[in-house]
């Protein structure tokens, strides 16, 4: 009987860095993936579990130009890595499920079983996909659920034994073991089966981002990993209880979905140095511009222009979250901060991290904070950043990860060839 390895913390890092694609595009001798290749090599040497590529579908959206197409980007990285997982962010709102099944299935093949899909339903970009505007959150999540039903059915449409090796060394197909899915639903009609051979992982790892009520329902039903913004241990406990409680009601395996948190870390050689760095960052904030950024966190229709910086915001300014069509989960997070009595200054500071978990201290102190959540059962996968910077790389790899490995929280090496193996899935 196989013995399940002890639970460990998965580690993920962003595939980007500086110089980024736009800087590299100015150098005719460089590929726009060059920095990501360097980061990938550093991450694989550090036995980090996966590279993560986010996405935006608009020019200038939320203060940035955008990103390169994630699936193409990680497919390029699959050819210069051997063990690290590859997470691509792709929207269900603007893609067809048959294409998604083929794209992620192909990524799983070309990477030998290292593919993961970070599923989002999008809050921007509708201007590039037709005249109908952005569907409501309820409509986006309903479409996502149907998409996942189809994609999973397509990935499962090849039965065991459908392919075998013939005497001449060529593949022999048993067509009776490749089944149509014959899906007819509200949004899609897909006959299937998938025209790819069975995937190395069976299915790519499914990661889902979304903390609204609809997002929790989708994650509890389908996701193996949920990406979250959980600023405090109490919020992590509350969210984990809600989503795993709902997953249990749906009959899913205990411990699913895994909780994936972004870790906005400020490292210092001493605690005093870390505090100084935080103070300097806060002093550099443009609080006037920050009012607009906070308004975006609250759904985009709150006027904060006259609110005093050092007084709590009145609850009368709270948006009707149910009426918000974009980033509803983020509005719920910041509405919660207002109910807790945060001042406008504190809210603008929190908005710099978009409500994510942020900790400052020495590498050992940050390891303490990570261990607390891990031991509480509310943290299974952690995102760390900055590997492209030599100082940050040293803090992360030789500091934070070193301490976590000494405590048995992060594994010393890859457990197997697939991302599923390395995340304990």
C-alpha cells in the first residue's frame, strides 16, 4: 500500500521580473521571455514548485499596459525547464471550452505533465470581445461552471486502453474507447471527443481565483487550488472554513481545495531595517492618487475626494456589493476593512497590496508567520516574488525557504515529474 507523503507547503513564483517584456522589446538582441527564462532557472534550482503568469485583457487596465499571452509564454518556458510547474491565467468569459481543453491539454503534453490553469472570469477587457459588454458576475460564473463541465469531460473522453503500442512501434487506436461528450447547455454545444491523446496528468491542475459568493461556489465545486487575498489569519480561517465546508457538502475529498495565498513580503537583515523599509514605502505613497485606487477596490463608484485621511470612513460610503459587476470579492474585502474602522490612510496603504497578506521582518520572522498559517491549516501554497533581484533572491531562497525547509514545512526536492505530484494532488 502506497504511503502518502506528509503535507508540505507548495511554493510558486511569478515568471516575470525586470527587465520585463516591454524593456526587452526595445533591445533587438533580446527575446521578451529572456528574464522569465532566468527566473525559471533560478526557481528550478531552488526547487520551487511552479511559475505563475497573470493576465490582463486591456491596454492601460488598472495602471498597467498588460501582459503577453500566458499560454504561449509558459509553453516557451516549458522548453527550458524540466521539473517546475507552469501556471497560465486564462479567462472563461472570452474563450471557448473546446479550445481551452486543447490549449491546456497541449501544454500538459509539451511540458510532460506540468500544466496548471488559473481560471478567472475577468473583470476587464470586454471592449475587445464584441458589442455586448461585460456579463454580470452571476452570468460569468455560470458560464465558467459550464465551461469546466465541458473541459473536464473532454479531458476524460479517452478511456484507459484507448491507445496501445503496436508491433511496428506505431500507436494503435481503439475507437470504442474514445467517447463523444454530446454536451448541449445554455452557453455551448460541444460534441467531442477531444482530438488529443490522453494527458500526462489526466487533467491539468485547476486553480481558481475569486472570493465573492459566486467565486466560492465555483471554487468549492471544481477547483483543486484557490488563489486568495487573505490579509489576516482570522480572514484566512473564515474563508477556508467557508469554502471547504461547501466542498464537503458537495462530496469532495477532505482538504480540497488547497488554499493559495500571495505573500507580499518586506525582508530586512534586522526587524528594524524591515520596519524602516515599510515606513519609507508608505511615505512615498501618493495619497491623492491612492483615493482613486481605493475607490477601484470598492467597485469604482465611491467618491473619496473629500474624506479626511486620518479618520475612519463612514459605513454610509459602503457600496452595495451585490450591484458591483467587477472584482466583487475585492469590494467585499475592503468593505470589511471599513467595518473594522480602518482610516482612509490605512485603507489606501492596504490598497497598495490590493488586500493581500503582507508581512515585514527578518527571513526567520517571515518563516514564523508562514508556519503559523500552515500549521493552522489555512495555507497550502505560497506565492513569493523577486527572484530576479539578487538581494531578494537571497532573502527568499537562502532565508525564508531555508528556514521553512529546516522546519519540515517545505520539501527539499521535487517529489515527481508532474505538478500534481509536487502539490500532493
